[in-house]
């Protein structure tokens, strides 16, 4: 999966353990949920942490939903589920990596 490098230049808020925004583990970093999107720290600034393109998660037999045991995160117009260091989102009958 490729993640675009879209810097969030006007982001003056500093995210961290006590900032009040939800922290979500994502691969080798932590995303912070803020205004319906995800931010990550990168080289002294904050980037949008959004996938570039459509990446289906093949072979995902687990059905996410209320009570599935995975953290849910509102993300734009849908809900992601945190699972094994990445986020999954339902899309056209399958799960996408986010």
C-alpha cells in the first residue's frame, strides 16, 4: 500500500498522548484522528495519513462490526477497524487496507 505525502501545513495543534484526539497504531507510526481524517508526524511536520489508490485486503475472513473486538475509528464517510497494525474499511463487499 502506498501512502501519499500530503503535508498539513496549517496544523498548529501538536498531537500526543494527552492531546484529546484518538491515537491509532498504523504500521510503524501512530495516526491521530482529527476532523474526520488521520494525521501522522513526519520529519517535524504533520502529514495526512491516507492511502493512495484502492488496496483490497484479500483473504480477510473476519467480519468487522459492533462487538468484533477491534477498535473502530470514524474516518470521513465510513468506519475503519484497527487490525494487525493497519486499518480496514468495508468497500463493495470486501475489506480495503487504509
